[in-house]
């Protein structure tokens, strides 16, 4: 047996369920699982990575003991208890993310010479988390020092990297102050670039990814590599990707310094896939009145790309908000005077980005200063002075444009609230 997918009906992985399955290289644990039992995966020396879902609350004694091929592991926020020697003897383990918010550990959890990253939400760690006498380094992303015991870390001479701005707190915190080599993370990674945005490989073959970070003198240059689906393709902590079975997955390279910076590569194993090569937005510039809406459509080439999953964001939701449409486009609403940037990013590994600048009720148009426009209304007539020849747009409260032209007197069909846009400025009028 080389891989196993545990069904969603399973809530507990029992005692010695996969013990000594040395050929097992990947396992998919569903979100239904809440407990991993005694020696459940002990001795699975071929297992290179495992994703423990955020549903798991307990990991029993020796659950992954002597998984010598394990390269990385993430302990999720939900875990509140870890048994004796849960990851003991995992000699190949180089990186561990510990995100358990409040966890009690019965004895030695990690014993190998690894880099341990403590997540930002961790509040309390009881018991022996890292009992190696020669730890590589410990990195903490928590702004407030978690409560720990004297047994949590055996080696307090290894480098301890402390999240930006929290050095003084750790320097005076109980037990944390015993670390003799405490270092502030004062120069975060701002960008990661991979040598490939997509990669086609065959099953049982490997390929190498490399990452370039910016700035080159960042305090922590360490990169965490992870596969979205390790059953399709695995990755070690040097960026070496190995195809396992037919399918598509994404490899992510992520900074461990707390900056949240990451880069992705789309992996196609035994698939004749076509990745996106270019992304633009139509339109790339947009001018709206307050309460006016418009559609922004992504244009991806080639149009037969294998995957076109997109992520949208706005630089200022107070100025321009949006909602997603079923066809992949979005509808933007002008909410208040200002300028916002709508950004679209591909999340399929092609790592493409496009933007649209949205101006709502501010700025100048065709060389006419916005302050030059004088807008007033009475008796059902809107009058515009000082901007002869400029385009005037009138919108009702539903955001529908009821007039667009260069007239300086516009008759409205009925009394009510209107938005008049001229020279880039939007003015509300009650008639």
C-alpha cells in the first residue's frame, strides 16, 4: 500500500491502524477525524508529509513515531492534547509548524534537529514540545509570548527568532527569558519568486523548484514548501517535487517569518495541461458615481487554460466594494468619494495579477478641474455651470444613468434624489 484516502465517515483513526506500513507515502485525513490513536502511523517510514486537518483535537502516544521519511508537519489550531513521543524518532523532520492554540503535551513531542515555527494564535504550551538538545532554530510568530513550562524546550541555547515588535515582551517573559540567543525579526520577506509558475511531470519522476526572496538580506530566509494534495505530488523542504499519481495540485512556497508572503506553482502529473499565460481586466480603468455599479470581466489567455481559479480584492472597500458573479466576473459598486484598486490574482499556480483603477466621484476629467463645476437644482431642472463642453452624467438612486451628454440644463422625470457627475466629481441633489 502506497497511499490511502480515509473516507469522510471516519472520526477516529484507531490504535496501530497503519503501523509499520513502510510503503505508505501519502495519506489524506478528512475533516471528519477528531482523534488520531496510539501508534496509528508509527513506523510509516515512507510517509514524507501529512496534513492534519483542523478538526483533530487529540494526537495519541507514538501516533507518528519513527516516521523517518517525514519532512514537515503542521499541528493545527484545534489540537489540545498530544501524547508521549507523538513525533519522536522522525529523523528526517526538518520543519514543524505548531499552531495549536492551547495544548497539553504528555512528554516529548519532537526530538529531531528541526526548525520549529510557533503560530501567531498560540497562547499556551504545556509539556515537552521540543526535547532535542541541538534544535536548529525556533521561530515564534505570536505577538504575545505563549505561556510555557520549563520542560517545553530542552535547548534554550538555540537561536530564538521573535516576531517583529515583540522582542521586549519575550526578553522579560517567564522562561522565554532563559533563551541565550534571542533575535528580533526586523527585516521581513516582501516577495518570493519561483523559477517556474507551472510544471508538467510524470508519475515517479521529480523536478526541482527554487525560490528567490526579496530582500536578499531578510532576517529569516527559510521557506516552507507544501503541496495542496501530497497524494498527487509531494515536495520536500528543498523544493524537490515528486509526481505520485495523475492529477493537478499546487505547490506553495511560504515565508516562515510571519510576513505571510508566498508563491505558488501549478503541478500537472501525467496531465496534458495548459496554464494561463496572461491576465487582463476589462475595463482596466473605471469611473463611477456613488451608488453606481459596473461589471469587471477577467480576460485570460489562452482561453483553454486548464485552470482559471481567481482571487479578487479591493484596496478600499469603503470606496469601491464588489461581489462575485457566477461567470467569474465581479460587479463593483461605487460606495464613497475616492480611488480604489481592484486586484485579480490567479490561484492556479500561474501567479498572474491584473488591476483595475476605480475612481468614485473624485478627480479631474479632460483637463477640467473638478472644483470648476457648479451644480445646482430646482423645480425639476439640474443646472451645471463653469464646465461648458464637459460631459454630464445623471444617475438615479438605483444607480441607473438617466442622462449623459454636454447640456448644462437637464430636466429630470420626477422629484427625488439624483447623483450628478461632471468633471470627475459626484454631487447629490434632492429635487
